[in-house]
C-alpha cells in the first residue's frame, strides 16, 4: 500500500494538523478552527524536533495526537466503504486497530526522516488563504504550506465541530483527498486479496510490521 509521491514529500507538514480541546459550537468558528491547526503546528513541531527519541516513544506521542485531533474511526469507516456492513464486531475491532496503526507507523517514519529538516518558525510554515463552509458542522480551511526547496503548496483542511471538540476529517493536498486515497487503497486490497475482511486485516498487519522494521 504505497503512499503517493506528493504525500510522502509533504508528510512532515501534514503532521501539523492536530487539535486542541476547545469547545465546539454547532458550526466551526473560522478563527478558532485556524487556531486549532496552528496549535497543532506547535505541538507536532516539538515531536518533529525530538526525532532522535526511540521510535516507540515517537509512535506513542503521535498516536495520542491522532486520537485527539482526527476522527480516525470516521476516516477508517469511510475508507472501508460499504464493506463495513459485512464485518463482524471482532473483524471491525481488528480493522480499526490496524488502520490506526498504519497511520501511526507511517508518520512515525516521516518524523524520523523529516524531523531534522524542521527549523522554520510557525509563520514560515503555514498561511491561511480563505475558507469554504461545507455544512452546519464542517468548514474547509484553505492554506498554503511552505515546502523547503519548492513553491508554497496548497493544502485544505476539512474541520468538523462536535460535542466535545473540533476534529479533522480530511486533508486535501494539491486537490487530492487523503481520505479518498485511503479509500482507494483499502478497496484495492479488498478486491484482490480474495479473503475479505480477514485478508484486509492481515495485509494491514503485514504492512505495519514492514514499516516498523524500516522496510
């Protein structure tokens, strides 16, 4: 399950999209949603700068941040699509665990690889350029992110308000939805493994082991 070139090149910057525990209203407040992303920049910049820590420690920090800042279950369900209706409770539990692990291990590797390059001030990393309301609970924040050695890159953050806090439900890079990429990858595995949910879980488990082992 290979990530796209654009995602790999911007992986470190994607890690900035993590949350703070602000109270959420019926619709996201744009200023608070922007601050939500900016606070994440500061938090994850610390993780990136601590790239020399043991891999397991970095993974633990990222797991906590992803659980706090993203609606990981919603993204996992979206990626699974209609097939989720066929899963048993145990298969769903295993799939959710391995999907989260895929995200955590992928970005742990990115931290270790891109961490040494993170030296810019927050204002030199991200600039907001506007927003688009999605519905009464979601807003899309438009931004440009500084990629060293390249032009500023357009990234959109889909933010959803909830009862307790904001959460990121998708990130779009250069017009490519990360959630849709996961959906495409999961769908391809389901289509070709011939073993349904059990085959998917096994494939995710193998992939996660490969990433942890640096393959």
